[in-house]
């Protein structure tokens, strides 16, 4: 019991750094969730291009980023690019790396969902006189977003959990600060247990928000 | 003449679907195009608004050949209402929003104007009370009536129907037939593709018989459905009659 008391005293003393790390985690999470979704939509749009070469390049992009570990990409940019004279901040590397990776996954979810759209609706939109971009924006995208919602929300959860790897490129987010705390008080079990519980709490909040969003954007009436 | 088609052909790779089709459609006329499955009926309809690009020929709509380069295809399509076999309603939108979407995004109407116009057209189709329902909540006949309201809302010069009753049971088919008859009374110009003799007999001013991409005959309902000289046409109707 005394052990836990002194542990929480350590946490309390280190609280400003932990809070700062948590803020950095949430900042990165919020940015890559938005940029990853926008990037995924752009990649998805390119994947529907009538131009065969554009489609192939897009497929190559998706395969490359899904097939490459994110940490390799982050190290390549953070440790590799300076050798070519390009220096990026840890946050910039994290945002760019995550965005390219998450965009590929989101595009894949959207492409799978696209197969669930009735082709006659797209033909009807063209027959009404909508442009290609309007058909995408008004018919294709709203439906694919709805159909891909479970995959997209799972990706949001992964964004939060995976953000913990960016401590490896010197971005001082929550996990990095908890590691620092563990290195100070040597209470590894307690520190990482607390770290896991905080991530679980954050993920639970994201799950609740995601399920609420799914219910809102996917009314029972248009599920079939 | 609202629409004149001359020597229209369409080939996909080495397969020719339409072979020199001629067609005239006058203002206020309802012409039915019949023929066996795969004869090119639906392809013909899609060539007329360039959902499918014809290989050669002329499509003269309101005096202008719309196959010429420089034609504003989107403007052309906005003048042609299209009703599909499978209804093709946007399933993420309510019946009302299915009708208002093009009014707002293509005609630039305000929400209020588009709403009023859509409710008028839905009312005309006896669908006003279902305006807030989604396609999945409607019967087949109701969906088709919303699809017709969506097409009519754009005040098209002509309405195209592609097998409007083939996805419906007989009761719902009769609903759609009565709607088309009402439009006929309102002097709406229509071109309807079907292989349903009941529908053709109920609504057609004139019937065109298409077979293997060629117009085999054209005439009144009595001329085409009677003891026609062409054995292919006689066989078709004998088969359709026994199938029904």
C-alpha cells in the first residue's frame, strides 16, 4: 500500500510533464485522424479514376504504405532525410508519416465499401447531369463513408494507440513521459499498468464517440 | 420533331449492338421500344443521352446533333429525365431529398424553392406523405413513383423509361402504368423501353420493335401486336404471351 502511495506521489510530482505528453498525444491523434481521413478520401478518389495509369499508381501507393511498417517510414524521415539535407521536426515527421500510412488504410476501407454501392445510383446521378466530381461528392462519398464507418472508426482507435511509437523519434508524447517517469522511480510495473489504463480510458472514449457517430450517420432506414 | 435518330450504331469491341437505328419522337408522343432481351433497347436509350457513347450516327435533339464535338452533355442530360428499371434512388437520401438534390445542385434553387417543387412533384405521384421516408422503407411501386417525381422535377423535355415495370409485381406494375397514363394526359413526351406487352399495350402511341440491333417494325399497338407479317415479331409476342 505504501508502495502505491509513493508511486502516486511520484505521478503527482511529474504531473505537468505527463499532462504535456498527454496533450501532445491528443494533438497528434487529432491531426492525423483528420489528415488521414482527408488523405484517404483523396486517394480513394484517385482509385476511381477512369485513367488506368492513375489507378495503378494509386494501387501502388496503397500497397506500399500498407505493406511497410510505419516505424520504418518514421525512421526513414527522421533519421534518413537529414542525410539529404532535409530536417523535419518530430511532430512534422509524425504527422506526415501517419497521414501517408493512415490515408492508405482509409482508402482501402473506402474502396471496399464502394463495392457495396449500387452502380445504378451512380448511373442515375450521371443521367441527371451531375459532373464526375458531383457524383463523387453527393452520391459516392456519403454512401462509402457510411458503409466504411466501422473500418474507419477502428482506424481512429489504431491512430490513438499507434501514436505511442513516435517516442522513438523524440516526440515527447504521453508514452515517452511515462517512460521517463519509470526511468526515475524504477516502478516499471506500476507505471506501465497506469499507462495501459490511460490508453484504455482514451480508447473507450473514442469508441463511445465512434459508435454515437455511426448511429447518427447511419440511420436504420438506409442500412439496407 | 423533338428527337430524331439517324443510322445510330454502337459496337463494343467486336460486338455490334445497334445497327443503323432510326427513330423519331414528336412532342407529346409516347413511343414504346420493344424487343427480346439483349436486342439493344437499353443501349439505345443510353446512347441518346450519351451515358453510352454511340459509335456513329446522328441524335438530333431539338434540332441539334448532340453527338457533335462541343455538345454540353451535362446540359443535354438535364433535359432528359431517366427512370431506371431498378429505381436507382439514392439510398442515403429520403424521398424528398432524392428529388431536391438535382434542383439544388444543378438548378441552383434555394432549399425552400427546391422543397416546394419536390413536394409538388411528389404530390403529383401521390407520394407526398412518404417524403421523409428512405428508399428502403418504400415498396417497389412507391420507389418507382419517387424516381418519376425526381425525373419530372427537372422539367425535362422528354422522359426515358428503361423497363419501368420489370422489377415490380403485377399490382405495382399497374400503379406505374396508371402514373404513365396520367403523364400522357399531361402531354409529357416519353420514350419507354420494355418487353412487357401489358405495359406497351396500355400506354403506347406507337411501338417500335427492335431485334438484334435493327428496327424490324414500327407501328401502332394494333399493327405490331396483331398478326404481324414478320415471323420474328409474331414469335416474340407468342412467347411473351405464354410466359405471362
